[in-house]
C-alpha cells in the first residue's frame, strides 16, 4: 500500500466520441487526484516510444497510425495503489470482454479502439510519465483527502 502516480491517456477514439468528460469524472469520483492534464496530437516518435514493447506485434503499425491520428488527452492520477486502481477502472483490453462497470466494458466494442490507456506497473508509469509529462506534474493538496482515506 503506497502512494503512486499513474499515466492515463484518452486515445483518439475516446476524444472523437466525446468521452473525455465521462472518463475524467470516473477517476475523480473514485478519489484519485489529478496532477497533470493536457491535450496533444502525439508525434510518431513519442507514440513509438510509448508502445515500444509492442514493436514486434502484427498490430504495431496500425496502433501507431491510430494513436497519432488526432488529439489524445494525457492525464496523471495520484493515489494509494493508483496504478492498479486505474487499471481496474479501465477494464480488460477487449471492450467486448471487459466487465460492465469498467470504462472499456461500458463504452467499447473493440480490442484496438479501446478508448483509454493506463500504465501497467510502477516502472512503466515512471517511464510513461517522463515521456508525456517531461515538463513535470503539479503538486497540490487535495482538501477532500481526509474523507477519502480513513
Ligand atoms: P492494454 O492497453 O490493456 O494494456 P496491451 O496488450 O498492452 O493492452 O496493448 C496495448 C494497446 O494495443 C491496446 O490497448 C490496444 O489499443 C492495442 N492492441 C492490443 N492488442 C491488439 C490487437 O490484437 N489488435 C489491435 N490492437 C491491439
Ligand atoms: Mg499494456
């Protein structure tokens, strides 16, 4: 049980479908703290770095084309066990199989177009936050925190 910061990104399909507000609201209501937020059109260079672990996969070139096709919304969320908590809110990769109540389970029908990314471990969170938020994150005190954790 430790405080973590995780990298979460609404992908171009989520932006195009008008799901940014819905997605941010779910993270906010859960009790996670927003410490970074911006909209960018990813360069091919940053997309390739972000998805480097998948570079040998057959879907890699399509994935890079998709992620660079338009604006994404980059977010950093902080909280106890934030990485796993965010992955649970997001749901499993394929929207058709993701559990109802999760973002992918409630809004998605595809494995590639699955609307949202979340870091999968502390090393990847650190790498992805450094990649997308090289300018740094915001430090602020969340007043409601004393009502979120006992
Ligand atoms: P994750 O986002 O749930 O961690 P990963 O397996 O790490 O899923 O895959 C990264 C991203 O690559 C997925 O979110 C999805 O957009 C895309 N992807 C994964 N598997 C496939 C596939 O079989 N076909 C097309 N795209 C895929
Ligand atoms: Mg992954």
